[in-house]
C-alpha cells in the first residue's frame, strides 16, 4: 500500500473546489447536495462544510454489480428524501471509474426534473471510462490502480477511515494530476433557487 494523495493535499483541493462552487452558485438560496453512499461521504461532508450558501444534504445509495462486459445491474437501496424538482442539485461521489454508476444515478435523478445538475467527484480514472460522464468539479485524475482511504473502501471494506488516498496496487505510471481551473460556470437563469 502506498500513499497516492496526502491528507493535506486532499484538504487543500477540497478548499479549491469549494471556492469554485461558492463562486458558481453565488447568491442562490438553496443548494441540494446529494451524496452518493458510501464512498462519497467523506468528500461530500468536507465539501459541504466549506460552502457558504444554504445547503440541504441528502443521500442516495445504490448497489451495482458488474455484470458482463459493459452491462451492469443497479439496485436502489435508498433514494433521496428531498423534492429536487426545479432545484439546483450537486451530486457528489468519491470516484468515477467506468462511469456506469454515476451515469445511472444522473438518469435516475433526471426523472425527478431537477432544475440543474452538477457533478463533483474527488477522483477520476479516465483510462477506465466506458460511460460518458461529465464531472464539473473534479479533485484529482488518478492512474488505473485500485485505491482506498478517505471514504473509499479497500478490498476488505476496512480502509475507508484512512485520511489519505492510498493505492493498493502498483502501475507503471502512478501520476496524480489536478485539472486546470476552468471558467466560472454560473447557474442558468430560470432555475429556482
Ligand atoms: P463505476 O460505476 O465503474 O464508475 O464505479 C464507481 C464506483 O465504484 C465508485 O463510486 C466506487 O464506489 C467504486 N470504485 C471504483 N473504483 C474504485 C477504487 O479504486 N477503490 C474503491 N472503490 C472504487
Ligand atoms: Mg461509490
């Protein structure tokens, strides 16, 4: 097990992402933050503590089973409890890997007609992507290695409490990068806030 991202570097990056979100959503009355359990819990909570607008926290929990190639089965364990219709929503998860889970959840939430949906993820493994998912607020791009810590379970489900992100396997290329800051992404006019 080797450290991929230190606890300090994670906290510093969460500061930066919170600043972007505060800027983009400046002036809104309410942001609904939907944290995907279990993996998104640390990132979502740390992010929420730094947001300056009123935030309502809600949670969604699904289980997904990797089936045959490019297919999978998702079942809803616990749905959001809040009415998201016409509201700005920020969906938060730990990592986007193939993109299957996030794409499924975004489609599911669209059926509830939210006003606007943005996606935040701490980690992205773009080399594994099979399903197109746009991440608006991304912490780090990581190589194709299995990781644990900071809310992410390890192979035996006992490593989520580690405050840093660790790699459980080695790869030729272990580079972690931070995406460049993009232009401000303001909320659309007409979204109820
Ligand atoms: P996806 O559906 O393939 O994008 O996988 C997404 C989910 O799988 C994430 O929300 C994580 O819970 C889990 N996952 C993917 N890669 C890792 C990893 O390296 N460590 C721990 N969990 C992971
Ligand atoms: Mg997850």
